[in-house]
C-alpha cells in the first residue's frame, strides 16, 4: 500500500521551487518579504508530508493537513500591485484548501474501509407522512430530523468537536457494529462495546479517558440518545406517548415575558413542539410536524437503570439488519419555548 505522503509529495519538494532574481522588482509591496513567506509555506508543506508518513505507519485515524496541489506555482510571481498579490494569495489558498479537503476525504474513507468503521449514507428523500414526524430536506439536500429542546447541549447545530465525535460514534455503531450492538443485553455489555471501539473516535476517546466529571458518562449519554425516552433516533415509536394539548409556542410578535413556564404536569422534556423557523409559518401554524407533537422514537429501551446499574437490561427495538440499513440524518434540536430554563437539559440517569 503506497503512502499518501508519496502520492502528494512531488509538487511540494522545496528543491523544485524556482527562486526569482535578487533584483527587487518595481512594485508597491515588499516582494522579497513575500517571497521568503512563500518559501516558508513550502517548507511547512514538507513538515505536513512527514505527518502523513507517520500516519500511514501508525495506521491511526487521518487528520486534516494543509497540502499544496500538484499544479500549484513553484515560484512567487511578480505582481504590479499589492492588491493583485492579495487576490492571487486568496485564490491559491482556496484552491489548496479545496485540494487538502479532497485528499483528506479520500484518506478518511480508505481508513474507514480498512477498520470497518463506515457511516451510513445520508437520507435524501422525505415523504409527506415523515414530514408530520419532523423530517425535512435541508438546503444541502440532506434529511434533517427535529429533536426535543432538551437535546440542545448534545446535538446543537454548531456542535463542538466532541459532540461531532459522539454523533460519528453513534452512527458508526449503528451501521458498522450493528451485530455487536444488538448483542449487548445489559448496560455493562454496552459499556464494554464502547471501550472496544472508542479508539476509532480519538476526540471522544480523549474526552472519555480524561473525564473528571463523575456525573458525565459518555457511554450512558450515547445509550440515552439511542433510547426512546430521548426521542432522537427515528427508529421505532412508542405507542401511548404523552402528547401536548396546549401549544406553548408564542408567536414572534409576543415578548419573552409571555412565554409559559415549564410545567412538569403538562409537558415532558422529550416532547417535540415543532417551533423551529422551518416548522412554523408567519401565522405560527405548524407546517413541519403536527399539533400535539409525536410519539417518542428510538432504537432501544433501557429498563430500570437507576435501580440495576450496569446489570440493567437493554431491549433493542430494531434488528441488526435494520440498524445497518438505517439512513443517516442530521439532527436539529428545537429551542426552548419556555420562559424559565430549569434543569431539563442534557442526559441524566433519571431520564431512562
């Protein structure tokens, strides 16, 4: 197997860079300074190639590195004005960044195949029936699934690297470890599966290994997001789920002080109110979703976790084949429609 360092090496070797004349050209910028910068950038490229070589030898998960495309100029041109130079630098940066993205995606896909850690394909079609449950097609052409406001800290759109790693971990388990997943009959067995596979998501592994928050358990957080109680994964619905009868979502014309308070006798934190910008029109009428919310959906049920701990039983609601064939969706947590934000965010062991 040829290394990626060898594949992208030739255009970047410093010896091939043609240095321009020592004579300072007649320009309105310091050409000599810019040329030195240009050479330093090419030297940095050599360092990045060493990283690719080490990556190939260690078989670790690829990381994005900045590369110079094969047809990039070998020397810094002479420009008439600084404006022309900055435009050229911007175009070069964008072209090299695009090339680096392409190489990274190829490296990552090759690594996923080699380690059997593929993610499922994205869902790209949504039926009218699915629209009433909270699915819609985003501007990128991929399906999005609306989730409860209580999942905002776990599934937020501008999520952190750790949150993105958690999402990849969940979809990787569903698609590439479905047989092992459904073989986990207890919480303890699921934790063991997590420990065996978390190295495939280095950011999550680092957070897990160095976690000092005793209230935060990454395996239990993932298991909760899988469960029907979280109402996140579009697996199997739970008949008899509590529905809301009084719409708590106020029109945009009304101020924050008119928002209702969160009343546990009327609402649950797993309810979906379809209050995103796409979900309601200017008249505050639901166009994605339906009045009363939806039934809680998920791929498993965890029984009496607080009482039994690691011995608590897990009941999987889909077969290994169904999990493997599940299409990936983007998650969009709602914002809270309530005036007072109490402790109803993120995972808690009491949620099961």
